[in-house]
C-alpha cells in the first residue's frame, strides 16, 4: 500500500476544505441572488441610487414642497362609514370625487372641505380601489383584482351607474388577487394614465393615447351642472 506523506495529506485536506468552502460560498451567493431578484432588491437599489444622484437636480426642476402641511387632517366624512378608498379632484365642477369600496360600491362627490354631496352607486363593477378625473365629465376607476380600468361619463344628476355604460381595458399582467391596481391618476397635458400595482411585484404602468375617447361626448348626454 502506498504511504502518503503527512505533509501531503495535510495539504490535500486543506485544499479540499478550501474547495468545499468555495462551493458553499458560491451556493450562498446564488441563493442570495435568487432571493434578491425574487424580491426585486435590484430594482430598489437602482431606484435608490438614481434618486440619490438625481435628487438635487429633480428637486430644482419639479414642484418641491418641503414646507407642506395639511390644512384639514384626518377629518371623518359624515355619511360614509368605511372603505373610502380613493379621491380625485374634478376641476370642472371644483369638487372632489371619491370611491367607496363595498357596502355598497359607489362613486361619491365631496366638497373640498370634505362634506358629502352626492352618491352614484356603481352597479356591476368589481373591486374598485382607484379613481381619477379625466376632464369633460369623464371618470376612470380601477378594479384591483381584475386589473381593469373602466371609463365612464359622470351623469348630470345623481343616479346609479351601470358597468354597461363604461368603456374598459384590462392588463392581465401578474394577476395575483388582492394585490393589483390600487390607484390611478391622469396627466391631461401628456394624455397619460398612470396605474399603480400594489405589490408582488410593485409596479407603475403608463398608458398613453386616451385623448381620442376623452373628448367624445355620447349622444344625448346631458349638460353637466356648473
């Protein structure tokens, strides 16, 4: 039987131990990388770095509100018991529009100081979470679970609004139940609709080119109150 020099045996053992340590480290790095990608740590790191580098420049170019303070804070809306989900500003009527998600699902108008003015029950709509005003009496609401956006004309007088009155589009991307379209807003100057997906993954969608339908008034539409 061949004898192995003790020094050689120690060297081989050290090399094997180092090899196994390197393999373990590689496996640990691979697991960490996979976890980071799954949790979108890479996207968060990129956003953080770009925000830090461009923060001063963006603050100078954009509206910057370091001294902002709420005039009305945490005021309960009388007449709405729960699930007031989102609010937007109607510049044409100078009031607020809000959606109540369940019990029942409805669109409501509020004064700018938070008083309930009118109710529009939403019939046939789903899990409504977001609302935005698009101008010319057109309102868009988002269905979180279906990841669907519905656009309809706000009636001149309060009444139920049926889903059949709406035009809609759906983005079936990363459908995962109650983690979908949580909010939306409309940029009238750029004709862009921005939609926020809540999580898993957290995403911002930009939809362009809604102006063709934005200013089209359905036949027989009543004139809105001023």
